[in-house]
C-alpha cells in the first residue's frame, strides 16, 4: 500500500506505550453484522503472511486494517468514515472515481493506491490514514482540527481495491503499528491493544445470504441482490457470501418450508479464499412448491465447531 504521504515503514519496528493513543472504531457500522474486518496488518516478515493471531486474515506486506462492507449496495447507501482519534488533518485527497482496481487504468492508480483519503496527525509521532473513500465525500481539509468520531467522508471503492472497504493505517514516527498488537513484531504474543473498546477477532463469517430462483452470478452477489420474487414453479436456491475460508471448512445449507425440510446439504471447502460464495437448492416438485414462507439457514463449521450461522426467509407465491 502506498500512502498519501510517502514514508519508509516497517511493521511494528519500535517499542511504544499503548497509552500514547487510544483509537475508536473508524467506521459507522456494527462489526460482525453490517461490516467485517476482512484483513489485518501482516505480522510475518517473510514472503508469507499472518495476522496478529497468527491466523490467515492478511496478505504479504499489508500495512493496515480493512473494514469491509458486504456489498456495493451497502457502500452506495453511505457509510461514514470517522476519525479514530483527535488531531489535525495533515493531508487529503479526493477526485478519484469509485471504480476499484479492475476498472481503473494502472497509470491512474500508480502512486495513489490509497485512493481518496485522509491523514490525521495525532501528535507524539502518531498518525492515522483512511483509504479508499468515496468520490466527492471527503468532508475535511488540511489543517482542520478533528475529534474522535468526527465524520471524514464515506467508505468508497477508489484506488487499489477489489472490494468496498475502509483501509486504516496506524503509524508512529513513520513506522506501521498494528493497533491489535502494538507491543510485538511477531504474531500470537500480544498483550496490548490501541482500541478504546475491545474488538473481537472473527476468523471467518458470512457477509450475507439470500434466496434466488437460480444460482446467482458472483458479481451480482457482490453488487447486492434485490429481494427475490420466487413463484411456486421456480427452483429454490439458497446462497451464502463469506470471507476467510480455510481448507476443510464446511458450509451447511438448510431450507425448510410450510411442510418441513426442503433441502439439506454440506459443502466442504478445499482452499483458502479471501472471499467466496456457495449455493444450493432444488427444482420445484411436480405440482410446484406449497405457497408460504420458506426459511434458509447457512452454518459455517471449522474443525467441527460452529463459527457463524445466519438465517433468511422468503415467501413463495402462486
């Protein structure tokens, strides 16, 4: 990740005191429900990667924390980016389109990987940077004084990104600091946190799930599907969109209708993926489905333990 302000940085390279700075959630959402931390700061100095728990929610060289929104529909609805602590705005950028990496010419991103963003100086060498904000929403200017919770703009899709999210970088004296483990240069042995309120580590989870009358396209899921309109003669498909898979994880599908079980299936995942979706269902029986309410449940298992479970419903009509 290149920054609004060019700095030479090495993750967790210097000792620090956790009381030097206290951070609040930098995004106006509910973690685990309306937003998710998909990637953490990379704590592995090799070509491999590891998050602060020694888990897999990072990638090589990642220098921040990614607060992801489930879909582009959620992004377009407007989710505020908030100052994580008080300070002075050191720099801003706006004017880059919300097109993401795949649809932006490389020359338009080179040196501006952060996209639209803000850098805040908190004093004592501390600064935070907020990346991939929405075009035209940056609401502060260089020199402004902000307090924790001050709106800075909205989550967007600008710069070098492949999903809608806020990338938050924390630095002290120009060096990257992992707010989840500021007292160590490795993973798995932290005793401190810079967060004012504890943030639970979620190794994987369902972003969202839903019903459809066919297996939906992945791009449509990422955009945000409308409410389904399923007739009694249509197939009934339950899909789940999730992050952080590991080989051996199991996604279990269950559909029940007015007269009991309609569909039950388990899918074993065979590889690690940052984001993925799976779907399952049944064609309508002869005579069609009974009209009424159908309930879908998706459960994620890892090592035989439930790690997430979500439920959705749909009405099948004549």
